[in-house]
């Protein structure tokens, strides 16, 4: 590559990077300046946290945070247990109907709960849990993606380790817990990051099944808060928007490599 | 590594029950929230709910009604426009980004970060930010146009511009995600190729067109299929930006299903529309699996 071409490409790469940051930079600008400066970008504009304070006071964001935290923890915890058990069965046991069962699991990769909103709403309401956090979590608790990833991981565990544990008299569950789970650590981290990001950001299903402050996650709370009929200031809405995305953004900045690798594994399944 | 051998503890009977016990909790939830809903959706399409709440069997009438529903065709058309508008451009951008970031670029980590960050943001937050960009007169877009003396425009309220606005936003959101797949593929490419090409005196563009691009073809296909699937699932932004409007100009199939089911309360028709969406997703997934299968054989 010629040097001139190289410099040109570098300039273009940087230019695009800056353009790509504009929406985010704008959100932070607007959130941290008085409403009067929301549309005029005066570098001398005074900084303020007033917008965050007002957003926090005008809507129960503290509760929304708690709801989202409970939601992602509930989903992740159940997913880890259920997927580990199922993946163990698929990876290490031969039984009649295994291939068919595995195909039926993989079906969820094609037809995700996100598109079965009509019937899943009916199911959740038949169970009498509408407008609760478990209602948001239920369709996602058994994750085909998690089962698939962990099955691959468990299949690569060397037999020698399993045999050694068996000679020591460990039961099937003990072997799962002492041999397979520790060896799957990187898969668990990858799956965990994808699951938490996905459910932190998920919107349509939570919007459908929640109807009150007690169960609404942040994304739905933000949509309710930002609806035009509420007449809230733009600056306050952007402050709320920043609050919604900040925890994940900070986590991403701290653990970039893990995030990128996990997202890639999720895409490549 | 040794070939994995199945685990064996205890009697054959116990060993045939044991894996099913392990599967049971996941199976119950999968059946309740994936398999049963799929069958229930199909079943529901053959009925109509009368005003008194009774269901009556009507055969294929819901499907007939769907084919005669202009909004159905409009949302399918919108989905096609949305896919064609977002996918090729974001893939091309993703490839360019990956090529740039893969080079010896000063501040490479920062540039890569800038490209990837939109991926992890909630769609609903992204929609809020971009909603402001498109606000008539006060929004960033109209302010920029104002510098050139151009009048404000109701970008999201105009049938001719609303789709383009949403497409630009989604390209911004997705390009960085696709980039990481190209980046992974580029890093797998043997460096000798480039060295050999340099010796032969092949230019940058020539090398890209004859070597890099063909070698990245599997990645491109893979990303494209995934992007198509995504484009049918992505409707969060419509809820707060346009509600599918104006006049259904920005509505997509899943958003229409949501409206029919929860605003118009017509469950059988929503189920019929869902069957169309499921058909599309299954076809896309079959293409993907067929392709994955082939890739495994190559390795």
C-alpha cells in the first residue's frame, strides 16, 4: 500500500469514527447542559446535573433500575442452571430421541420468543403472572443458544478428567459440578455478557407484559417517560436516556475485549 | 483429544431416565414458550372470535383476509425496503471499517471502539437520541440544513422520508456489529498472501478485489443472512419514533402483529400474520443452516 493511500485511509477512518460518535456525544451534551443549550452547541455552556436530578424525581427510575437488575439476574441465574443441565444431557449421554430433542431445542434459535408475542402473552396471562418480573423472564429462561454453546464446550472436555473423577467415586452431578462447570468458565462469561446485554436492552416483550411501575424495566420506563404527551423537556429525556444506557456502556468500556468476543460467539452460533 | 464416550453410572434403566431428568426443566419451558405457542398460533388462524367471545371455525378465511389486506402487503413491502436499505450498506460499511481497523492505524483501539459502541446500546435509547435529530426545526438535521438556508422538514412525519431516516439510524446501530465478523475473518487470513501480492506488484484495490473480497465471501453471506433475520425482529424504535406511521409508511411486519394483537385485539388475525413471519424466519434459518453445514465440511 502506498503511503499516500495509507494516510488517506487513516483520515477517513478517523473521520467516520468521529461521525459515529456524534449521536452518543450529543446525548451526553444535552443531558449535561441546561435545556437552553440542548440545541445550540456553545462550548462555554455551563455544565449541570440538574437534568439527571429532574429525571430521577419525575419518574421512578430507582425502581426501574431495581426491576431491570432483578430481571437480568433472574433470567441469567435460571438460564445458567437450566442450560447447564440440558447441555450436559446432550453432550455426555446417549439416549433414545436425543437428536430429535436437540433439534426441537434448536428450533428456538430460528423462532425466538420475541416473535411469539401473541401466544406467549396468552400463556403468561393464563399463568396469572401478568405485570410481574417473572412474566418478562419466563419465555427466555430456557435458552437454546445457551444449551448449544455449553453442549459444544462440554463435548470438548477430555475423558481422562471425567474418568479420574469417576474413579474417586463422584456421581454424575458431582462430576458436572467439579469437572465440566469449571472448564466451561469462558463460555459462561461469554453467554452471561450476551444474556445480560440482551435483556437489559430488550423492549417489546417487557412493554407488552408490564403495566405498572412495580415491574417495568428501564427501557419501558424510559419509553413511558419520553412519550410526547408527557411534555417533559428534551434535556431531561436525554438525561434519562443516558441513565438507561450508562451501566452497560461503562461495563463495555471496562471489558471491551470480552464483550466483542462474546457478541461474536453469539453471532456465530 | 480422545473421542468423547457417553457417561455410564448405574443400571441401564436409570441411565435411560437420567438424561431426561436433566432435560426436564429446560424442556418444560421450551415447550410452554416455543413449541406450544407455535402450534397454538397455527390452530388459532383457523378461527374467528365473535363479539360474544366465542370462537368459530372459519377454515382458511383468515389467510384469505390477509392476502386481501393492503396493510399486510404494505408492511411486507416496508420490510423489504428496510432490509434492502439497511443490509447492503451496513455490510459494505462494516467491511470498510474492518479493513481500516485491521491496518496499522494510529489510535486503532479508539476507532474500533467508536464503530462498535452503538451495538451495545438499547434500541429504545438510540431511538430517543435519533428522534431528536429528526425533530422538525430544532433537531440537529434541520439545524445543519438551516446553515445552508434550507427550511425545516418533518422528517418522520413525511411518508417519503420516514423510511430513509430509520434506515440511516439502523445502519449506524448495526455496521459496527457486522464489522467484528469481518475483523475476525481478516485476522484469519495468512499474511503471506499480501506479501506475495506486494512482490508481484499488485495494487491495493486489485488485491482487495481479487483476493480479500472473495476470501471474505463466506463471512459476507453469513452476515447477510443474520442481518435479514434481524431486520424482521427489529421494531422497538417504531414504538416511540413513528408508531408505524405516517399512514403505515414505516410499519414492519412484527410491529403490525403487535398492533393487531394488542391495539385492535384481533388475536386470530395476529396469529395469521405471525404464521407469515414464522415462515420467513424458518426459510432464512434453513438457508443459514445449509450454509453452516457446508462450512463445517470445508474445514
